[in-house]
């Protein structure tokens, strides 16, 4: 008998040709509480940090880099502010009542311009949005470009930021590189005779960004084309993208990269850096999404490809060439010098002891008027300086908070790894004893057979869901879409492995209960019967606190096979603590009498930690 899976209604570089499929705009995640500024599109998840999006890429030939940055940025700004004049000269320029443009330049020791920065700040009612483009030329002839989008909310709201379209415009003009790979707006097509260079790109130790490889389906599918093309455009500047053009290219790629790292027709694989085709376990690092995820209109899992790429882009540190550049405020210094000169002249005129003439009085009045204008200008500069300091302090606070979260997550992961290591050592000790007993009985063939038939561990929740049929005593009603979103997190492989261990343990308990085991799941894990597969008892919680159920019990109502929703308190922890800390909630009906689920164990939820009284 296999596990029963219940589903419920859903809530709704070569000279090869480029992929010329239509682009699709990203769809809302349901978190939007504002109308995004007109200069951004394709929603992406807003992290806890004020930095909502970052793209960084290298330009091999930077001879005209700074001029290109200015005219591409200027064209983008003119589209967004058609009724305003967009000056790109050094200094601050008001584009409208709430939008301020700052343009800066830096120069080397010889007086040649070596860097430029263009920053747009939009002070909206609900939040301040800041888009910053920085470009630096190196002494070796190359250059680096970064585009940051920051969000500073004015209230406790959840926003959905969006990747600036400017990034695609810059990628199209600059044709940046990532090691051997070329970054492009649309996927670069790969025919069978160009597979070799693609494999070189994947194995290139200098590559720092993901590389997405898609393979066209055997039969044309408009939805597949629309979604894949939209994804490729969405990750422009953050990943290199390639399309295996036909079956000949798919077969050649499989021969060159190996069976484990292959990309079948209609599939899309995200290759992280440092691909090792010779090592089969390495394949699980590079997420493969099957064709059905792209062709099912109700399946939104495909959004996770771009979400993961954007998350990785946020994690990349700024190269030193960009982080070390300094932009002196030459315009502000010029204004300060003008004020000093005017004040000095005014003092001189008022310090003359002799009687002043009418001409001198007129000159003094002119200087006073000029000085008043300069002081008004100074007030504005001080106000802007104060605003800049405020945003810098908020960004610093956000960074410090993020650091504390990372430290906490690191400590939790260490604790989880120690718990896992303890369970692994116990399992190995038991396996060694069983192996020795079999060998003493002359059953060496069974030992070899058992070792060769050990099943692998799912590398993702998508793969885990595909293997639910192996668990014959479970009924899974959990929403797969929630579970699949966990695959976007860097810890997804670890969580999927623990999730599989949790489900295997529940299945083992259900089988033991049918065979006469009298205790519940907690007793099963503390005193397991022979051959059982218990779950670490420290990660088992059979009830929630009364205060949590009273306040957040509605979050723990999950579907049963018949469609009704019941409260499930028992859960298994896939991570001790953290922002996500996934949980598996279940209801033990193995010995129950409820219609439709009697005699089975029902898993109603697999996903992020639910709200409780300890939630920050």
C-alpha cells in the first residue's frame, strides 16, 4: 500500500540565436500593500533587511562604462518622470515634490573620472524607496556595476519590492560577464555543437553567479515558453541563462555533464557555482524543476527559481572595487566656499569705520541678500544631510539585526547538526551490530544486498513529494505549495532530508501500531520497538501551549481526507529555531474511528514555523 496524497482546490558565449519567447510579468505574492513605484516591475520577496534587491556584475571593457551608465540611467529616468527635466550633472536635483536625484563622480590621482553614482530617492507616504547605481572602472581596464534597491517603511507593513527594470537595460547595453559566462536579458541558445563551451561555463571556478539551463520540451507548449522566458528575463544581471535548443543538444549535454547533472526536455536546472560532474551527490546542490511545474496553470512553483536567484544575489558581498570607492561631495564643498567668501566680504563692508556711501550700502544689501540665499541653500543641504544620516542609521540597524539573526541561526544549526550526528552515530552502531550478527550467521549476501538497496535522501521538498508513495501508512493532506516554497531557502536540502526522516518515522510508527505497539508516537520515539525508525525526541512536540492554542489555534486547523478541517497540535521540528524553522503537523488516527481516516496517520502541514507565544 502506498501513501495517500490528497489535493484540495488551490487558492488562486557563442553566436547562437537567442531565446525569442514572450516575456511575462511576475505575479503578485499576495503581500503587496502598496502600488510599486513605476520604475520597477517583476515582484520579488522583500527580506527583513532594508536592502530589497541587489545586482552586481562585471564589465570586461570599461572604456565607455561611465558614459553608458549615465545615458542608460538617464533614458530610464526620462521614462519614469516624463514631465520633469532629468539633469545628470553632479549634484542634487529635485524631479518632483517627493523625488530627489543625486549624481556623484570620483576621480583618480591623474584627474580622470574613475567612478560614478546615480541615486534616486522617492519619499512616498508609506515608505522611502532608494535606487542606487554605482559604476567603477579598474586600473586593469575592466569595471564593476551594482544596482541596489532599498526600502525604508514608514509603518509596520509588509511590502513586496520589485526588481528595477533598469537592470535589464544595463545588461542589454553592457553585456557583462561572470567568468566564462555572458549575462544576457534572454537565454542564449545552445545547439549540440556548442554544448562543450556550456559545460566549461558550469565548471568554471571563476563563476560566482547561478547558471540556469533549460531544455525545450518535445512538444511546443505556450505556457512553458511564457514562464521560462519570463524567468530568464527576471534573473537578468543575477544569473547567466542558456537554452538547450533541441533533443540533439539535450542528449549531447547529458553525455558531456553526466546522467546525474542532466537536464531533460522541458526541465530547468539552476546550477550553483563549483559544479562537479564527476561526483554524483553534487547534483542535488543544483535544483532541477520538472516540466510539469512549468506547464500546469495551477502550479506556481516555478516562481521559486527567480526567488532563489534573487536571494543568492542579496547574499553576495560587494566586490572591493565597489565597496572601497568614495565620492567626495564637490558641489557641497563649492557651496561652503561660496558662503565663506560672501560672509567674509560682508564682514569687511561692515567693519569699515568711515561713513559708508550709498553705493557701499547697496553693495552691502546685495551681499546680505546673497548670503541669505546661501544660508537658505545651507538649510536645505543640512536637511538632506540629516535625512541621509537617518536612512544610513536605519540601514545600519537593519544590518546589525540581520547579523544577530544569522548568528542565532548559525548556533541553531550547530545544535541541529550535533543532534543529527548523535542520531547518526546511534544508527551506525545499530547497523554495525546487525551486520555483525548476519555475518556470524553466514548471511553475507544479505549484508551486501541491504547496503546496495539503501534508498537515497530527497534533496528537495519537490523530490520528497514525488516519493510519498513509498510511505504506505500515511495520508498526506498538506498543501504542497507551502512545502515547495521551502526549496527557495539555502537550508532547503537539510530541511528536506529531515522532513523525509520525519515522515519515515511517522510511517514506521503507524506500521508498528498496526502490528500491536500500544504506545503513542512519543513513546515510540523514547522506547522504539525492534526495527523501528524513531525521530529524535528533542524534536518531537505532541501538544501546543494553552495560550498558543487560545490565540493562534486557527492557524493549526488542517484538512482531513474528507475535506473537513481539524486541529492538529502534534508536530515534528525540522529546525530548532530560526526565522523559518519548518514544522510537520500530524494527527494520529491509527487507532482512531474517524470516518475516512481511521487506521491511518494524517500529515496536515509541512511548512514554516507557525505563530506561537514565543514568536518575535
